[in-house]
C-alpha cells in the first residue's frame, strides 16, 4: 500500500547504504542527517551524482502523477533558488514567480490538506508556464487522452492530440486542469 515518505533523501541514503553492505562494501556508522550547526567531516567525499533532465522529471511527475517526483522537484527548486532543499524554500521560490493569490503550496505533490489552489490560481499557473522558457518541459510532460492519469478520460477521437492535462485527486476531491 502507498505510504508518505517524510524524508526521501534520507530513505534513499539508507537504501544505498544497505545495497553497499549487501555487495560486500564495509559501511561504518549510520546514515543520518547532520545535526544543527554540525560541520561536514573533512574525510567525506561525494561518491556519485545523478541529474535527471528537467523534461523527464516533469513527464514522470505530471503524466503518471508520481508524487515523490513532484515533491523532489519542489525541493530542488528550493535548493537552487533559496539555498535550501525544503518544501518551505521550494514553495517560497514558486510563489515568487506564480504569486500567492488563491495558491498555497505545502509539499509539491498536492496531497497535503495544507495546500490550496483555486481554479483561477491554476489557470494563472498554466498561463505563467505557457509564457515561460520552460513551457516545453512542463507541458510536454502532461498526460494525453488515454495515457497516464487520463487513461480513462478524453478518449473520443475529437480530443486526439489536442488535450494536455494534469489530474489531481485526494479523498473527496478530484480535479483536472490543462490545455
């Protein structure tokens, strides 16, 4: 059954540590977040780095509605623009561009009851993204009729390649927005 992951980066680090141990690599200590004010140890080194192309990240988050990807995109936005990879920093960065009238971003996935978006706010988000330089990455990842979260919507031939949308569903609430 699906479950919310409070700290995806820490979970990933724990899984990597376990995989290394299974492969016979000696792992010392425990995986944890640094404590407040704790200095980075000089004997630590970056082992690997992976960068997912923006268009692919948007496609996974939007077409298949992968909430972890959406949350990660928000955290990366915060890290790049505010120096902190948190929901709060990502939300602040997004709201600087999108404005906050009718829009409250909590976690990036849209699953938190703390998040709010009016229909007008979503129309403004779509318009802002359409005018922006990331339009192709953003809209290219939206579901098409019969695919992703639109697998059972807009299936009539007249919609063909003319509908690009993102759905949102929480207990008792369902929505769709797009072009």
